C-alpha cells in the first residue's frame, strides 16, 4: 500500500470545520483504494498569529515542504484586519505560496446541473458553464519589487507596487495552461491589458512564443476589461483562461460567483516539483464560524484535486467527486446552496452523507 | 443666449455614426433651451493615425483644450491592433485624458425598467440596479513610471509597470466620489486590494482621511476580488463605487455588462477645471461600423452628461434624458437591445425618433 504525508492547515474561521470533514472523506476514499496517509496538522494565518506571533511560522512552512501535499482550510478574520502587513493572516498565505513555489493556480468554475438555479445568471446563460482559470500565483504585482511607501520628486507621499514578469515565469505558467487546455476542450484564452501595459505586452509575446509548442490548442487573447464583461455576458464561451496574478484573482472570483455556488469550488496550486497546495476558494466566513453551517464540499473537492493533481491518485479522486455528486443528487444541501424541496443539512451531516457515498 | 464651443471627436468604427446622431440631438435640445453651440470636429485614434501618422495630433489636443467640452465617439479597430504602443489608437485616448487632466471618470450603470430583460442576470437581481463607478483616470498603473522592457538581475528578459498613487491624486478623486455619493443615496464603497498591495493600503488611508470631511456619507471598503463577485451576486447593494484606474477599468465594464445594455451607457471624465471629456463606454465595434446598426443612445446620453456635468446646462440635459426614455417607451430598439414585440430600428432612425421627443 502507498503512503503519503499530508499537511493539514485548518487556519481560521470555518477552516477547522471543513478540514475535519474533508479529512474523514479523504481517509475513507484512500483506505478503499489502498492508500495510507500520515497527517500533520500545523497552524497558519490568524491561528498562527495568535499562537506564535507570526502568520507563517517556520515550522509550518518546513512541515508543508517536507510533505507530499498540503490541504488548507481558510485564513483571515475581522480580528486581524487592522494588523500591519507583515502581521496579516493573508501575508502568511502569500509566504506559503512563495515558499512552496506553487506558481500555477488552477481554479475551476463549473455549474453543476443540480445547482444551476443557485446562479444569479439566467438558467440558459449559466447552464453548462465549465471553465478553468489558470492564474499565475507567485509573480506579478503581488511580489514585484520595488514596493512600499515613500515620497515622489515633488515631496508628495506615495504608495507603490511593481507589476513585473520575467520570461521564465510566463513560459512556465503558459505551459501549464496549454497542457490544461489540451486535457479539456483545447481552447485557451489569455487575458491581459496589452493595449496599455508593457508587462502585458511582454506577457502576450511570451504566450505566443510558447503557443508554437501547442499547435493543437486554439489560442485567443482578450483584454481584462472585456473578459470581465464576457464572463457575465456568455461564460460558456470560455474553456481555459490563463492570466496574471492580480487579473486572475479578480476574474476567478467573478467566475466562481457566476456558478452561484462558491461553497462548492476547489482550487489547486502547483509548482514544478514539491508538494501542491489545495484549498477551497471561499474565505474563512467568520460570521458563520463554529456554527456547523459551512459547506464542506469545496474542501472535499479540494481533497479530490489533491489526490488527482498532487498525488496522481486518480481513482481515489474520482471516488470523492462521484460521492459529492451522489450526495447532491440525494438532495442534501447546506444553507448557501439550499433551495425549496431540498434537504437542509449542516457541515458535519453533509460530511457524513458524502462518506456514505464514497 | 449662451454660447459654448464643443469639440467633436468621431474617432473610429461606429464613432462617426453615433456622433453625427448625437450632434443633432444636442443641437435641438440646446436651441430649445436657448443655448448656442459652435462645433469643431478633429481626428483622434485610428482616424488620426491614418491622416497624420499619430493617434493624437497636437492640433486635436489644442482644439479640445480650448473648447468648453469634448464629445468622443469611439477609438480603435483591427487595422491598428498590431501597431507599436506609441502608434496605437488607445495611446491617443490615454494622451487625451492626460492632456485634458480629466482624472475623474464617472461611469453610471443603470438598469432601465424597459430593458431589464436585456441583462443576463435574473430579473429580480438586475431590476433596480443603479450604481455609479467613479474611476481614477490619469494615475496608477496606466501612467506610472518606471515602465517598459528590460532584464532582471539574472539577465532574464522582463516587462514591467508601476502602480503608484500620490496623496493628492487619491484625495481629489475621493472628493469627487464623496460629492457624487452625497448627490445619490449617500453610500460610497471604496474598492482596493489593501490586503496585498502597498499602493492600495495608501489608497485606503487617504480615502479614510478625506472621509472625515463627509460625515454624512456612509463609507465602506471592499477588496477588488470580492467586488467583482458582489457585482454578480447582488449589484443592488452598491450606490457609488470609487476605485483606481485599472480596477475601475475592469469593474466598470463588468457593471455595465450586468445592465445588459452596454449600448446605452454614457461616461463623463472631469478635471479640476477645463473641458470635460464625454464618451459612450462601448467600443468602436468595427464589425458593424458603417452599417447603420449601432445604438446611438449611449452617445446621446453622453451628450446629456456633457450638458449637465460639462456645461451646467441641467435643463437641456434632462430634456435629452427624457427623450431617450420616451423613445424606449414607444418601443424603438436597435439590434443590441431588441426583444420580441419591440420595433427594430437602425442608428439614424433611432436618432430621428429621439429628436421627435426632445
Ligand atoms: C487572501 C488573498 C491574499 C488571496 C489573494 O489575493 O490571492 C485571495 O483573495 C485568493 O484569491 O486566494
Ligand atoms: C481603450 C482603453 C485604453 C481604455 C482603458 O483601458 O481605459 C478603455 O478600456 C476604457 O475603459 O475607456
């Protein structure tokens, strides 16, 4: 039997609840498939701040690096909102991504037939949406230097950041995106602002260079403002989208809301080698934390991505995905995806129902 | 009778068609209200490139600066898409904004009861949306230096831009936004990415400082990724939004698509003094240019904004707005907003119908 070490990072808010449920599901699927897991649970974000005074303790990063895959719940909360930058929970997440060198963030946005009415978009617009945003995660304006506060040549106070991409950073995310598109419907849309920004012109140039390696993938380019519109107008036109860190942050959240079921959406962050980072795309939802109301399905589906992309355990991954669909088909719903005629359950009960179907 | 000089910039694609129609409407409304206009028509964008070799000839900027208000059609087209940066039509528009120092871009997104079904959002979500995006237009990453191409310390090729805001730039757009909110429902939401970017932390700090001057306006802050989601989830929660140049570009386009009638939406760009720049938010639509299919209402409503915000001619502005509503109530629709049971008309006929109601 195969053995893998998994780092669990429950984090803040609803993080611990959804991680505990996802761990049970992961366990069951693994044991059926003859996989053995060793877990190590370490603090990150606000939880780490409270315990150790920093949002990413060295031990946490080390544990994560030395494991085979990392499953994160959520980070952040009102309590730490006013903290200085280096003491923000978010800074812990950014340092974790940087430390694990997970430059490729895969964010699927799929409208399940069972949940099409959860979208604020009309049924005929939402039905059948199935897109993947490939977001560059360790470069661009999130990490670019110089950055900070200062004064300009007129002595005026300023705040500034640098949007910068090197060729190798674009090339490697481009390859992940082309490979992803190839496994999907073979269509890749690169989103930039090349009519204004040099960083985007360079981005487009490199994307076009890498495209030569993938003649079977149909490549198009779109400006980010237009992409934000097209996601609302006709999201079905998209298969795979590749874009930079900040545009990917904005567009993947927009795309996820278009599905209407943000409590359902997982994500995977991958590097060249080393462990991947898997997390639901929803936040820590401090308003419902500890009330057994959270939807654990996004974390359960993140565990499925962990099995598939992180460990190459396709069968166990499919088992979990099927169990989630089965549970939805039986009518079980947490509050965020509830509609008349379905069965309202809490976080734990949803987990138990999924376990029955694994 | 009052006299004003108006600079008309038809630009590219459908620009000339919609400007010609809007000019007739402007004329009629003005003459009824006892206002006299002198027009000067000058080239910008691709049209200027073809005529003079540059996208913003000096004469065009000078004419615009010396007039009382500027009405622009649209710029850009496939023909110039591959041009180098300084020879792009878009560069002409950016230089025009910079030259006129119009730092405040007002972009209303309103769902008219007559057109609620044009939105891809469900009726109950779209109905009653009435928000205003106040976008900073002459700063941030669009204009920040250093910018360009080069190599990093490892000799790798890079492309880079600088997101930078000085206190005075934030303060002045904040004041425009607070004043705008005050005249609307008194709610202002400032959108930034202050959990990651120093430029955004500084933005938030200045917004909060200026807020002290407007205790009657209810201020909130939202991260840009969340704002992109909330616009899809529940656009009615917003009254006035203030944000930087690039986030404003993305969010205002998203908001406009949420209304479903992007062919209806005007915009105003204003400076401290000097002429304002008024333009529809739609693009040059090269695919339908010259076919009498364009919707002229966004440009007609931009002319109304020109009267109101640019010249202080409230009565003439209201006359035009009422005429547009009247024309919609009579059932006239261009192709982009057509639905069964309404009367399909072209650009010119739509203009003639509006004239009947002025
Ligand atoms: C919490 C924040 C730093 C983060 C980001 O901006 O990347 C989040 O919005 C996300 O998308 O994972
Ligand atoms: C054409 C382009 C330069 C422009 C911008 O990005 O500002 C446009 O998208 C707009 O929003 O007016």
